[in-house]
C-alpha cells in the first residue's frame, strides 16, 4: 500500500513537472493560430519555431488540441463515483465547533464525521486513504468561533485553505426548515477567473450528481473574493411560484491558499497564496 502510494505520488509530481513545458508549447500554438486566422503578420518571437508549430497545428484534432493538465487527473472519477467525505475538527474542540462539524457533515451527502482525538494529520490522511475516502474536511476555531475550513482531496491533493466568518448555526436561524439529505443542486455565482474555476471545482466535487427532482439547493456566491454559502430547500407553491426555506448553516468563506498535495505535506508546492500585505492588495481580486 505504501509503495503504491509513493509510486503514484512520484508519477503525479513528474506529470506536474512536464505540464509546464506542454502548457508553454500549447500557448505558442494558440497564439500562432490566432495570427494565422486573423491574417496578421507573425511576430518575431514566434518566427523561429513557426514551421514546427504549424506542423503540430496541422496534426492536432478536436481531442489533442485541448491541453490535458494534472487537474484532469485529480478529479478523473468525478461524476462516475460519488465522493466520500470525512469531516473532523482541530484538536480539543469546543462544544460550538463540535456542533458546527455536525452541521457541516450534514451539508455533504455520503459524509462521515470522525472525532479528532489525539490523531495527527499524517494519521488522519493515512486512515482516509486506507478507507478509500476522496476528501478530508477539517474545521478550525478561535475562542469557540469557527474560523477556518480545510478541504484536502485524496490521495494526492489539491488542498484548499479557507477562512470562515459570520458563522450562523441552524438553531440560530429563525424558522429553519427540515434538513434534507437529498443530493443538492449547486449554484456558483461570479467565479470568473482561472483561480475562481479552480476554487469552484474543489468545492463542486465534494458533492455527488443530484437528481432532477431534488429540492435541495446550495449557493456559493462570490462577492469581491468573499464566498457566501447558503443552504435552502424549496417547495412549489403552485404554477411557477416557489417558496424557499433556509435550513443552514450559513457562513462566509475566503480562499487564502491552495497547495498541490495533501494537508499533511508541508513541503507541497503552493499553487496560490493570497498576499494581503502589499500595496495593491485591496485592489486585487483573485476569484
């Protein structure tokens, strides 16, 4: 088991290293094709490799002209097999964090909650891999208030780190509806950038494919890099009218780091890190 995981990890890292070279060639072919289609003169930086790039463009078909990245391998079973999620907490959790972890467990279909106890991260990841779990979700707190969410895809990553704020539990929401366990429909609004698509995929693949008649809806609304999460069920009131009922929980998320590896790998490559203490931090929008 350990030898197989080590071999798969080496293969994953090798494919990741080759990806940068293939991405550069793909970008040059794309630029050359745009100039040819527009009838514009070829720029000097492309003339040296123009003959070779033209040959590759002629050999490409609908399948090979698309760039295949390591991200396609990370979620290759998405939509084919339902995700299996484990939800746990930081060490020595407060009663409020335990309650929040229970509600987060209900958000993800097919999820299981595990008491953290004295387990270190390496043990948590190993247990999840041995039981063929697809994702590990860890919630953190500060002075009894949930303030962090980690989503680690298994077996090789990626791992996304979110900060949490304005957490509202189910029992704090007036007239909260009944918690359905049906597979939910997902709404992702305003995830426009490449990083936004990356964050959307990490969150989207925590959920299985819903049935058409499912009346459970989860919304991830991005507003200036702050992702608002809302959870509703709806009923048809007659005609085209629909009645929404919020069932909770409710919170705001902010992505601050993505690593290409599992949560226990401190040496994993950092794919994205928010830089808050720069002169342009307030103007910059990542997602």
